C-alpha cells in the first residue's frame, strides 16, 4: 500500500512538472525549423495561433487530414508558435518572443489587435516569402485571411503555398482548395 501510494505521488508530481514546463522560446522553434528545412530542402510554414482560437483548431484538423498532411510534409516544415494566450489567462502557454515575431511579420495592428491563425511562409534560411496578410507587410492585419473559408481567402492561401513550394502541382493545389471549401 505504501509503495503504491509513493508511486502514485511520484507520478502525480511528474505530471505536474510536465504541465509546468514552459513552451520553447520562439527563436528556438524557428531555429529548429530552419535546420530541418535546410536539411530537407523545404520551406517553413509558420503558424501563429492560440488554444482559445476556434479557427486555429479548425486549421489543426485540416492539417491532420492525411491528403493535406502528405502535401505539407512534401514541401514544408510546419512550425507553430502560441501567442496571446494571456487573453485566456494562460500566459505560460505563449512561446517567449512569439509576439515580437508576429509583429515583425505584420500580424499585429498599430492598436495591438491580432487575428489568428496567422501564417508566414519562410524560406529555409528564415526569410519571409509571403504572409497571410493580403495587404502586405506594414498593412492592417485585418486583411489577414485567418483560416481560409471564402474564395478569395482560399485563393490567397493556395498562393502562399505556391510561393513556398514552386514544385506544388496543379493537382495538389486543387486538392488543398477542395479540402478548404469542405472544411
């Protein structure tokens, strides 16, 4: 009995420690993604999101679709950063430095508003090729597409993929487009 109780307490303490672990710093996430992208000759698909964001969960489900996952795996290294978790009272879920990167890539308005999910396609060296802000860097992030559902948003999302993956075939682009229309 005493041994069982000790084991139970040890497991409980270990799980609390694991839950208390901080998210990796944003620079580490990017550094790891750049190393993998360079080794695999891929672009980086950087996603800014938050646990409280419904569209972020829709994106996660979309990316888990086997056909979509195969295309993304073929051309991209996916890197995810958590931002704005403090809005739901969970600042510890943020990747330290992620809000600075979101600002750098044009995902924060001058009034501090953030639209999630926010995407950036980077080359393997970490240079931004295109963002989900259709207005471009320095423009109002309200122009960002979030999870694409409207025809113009879907078209922009596919354009982003093409910018990062020159070899993306018309059939692959069409599959992504079709899946987004059904999502």
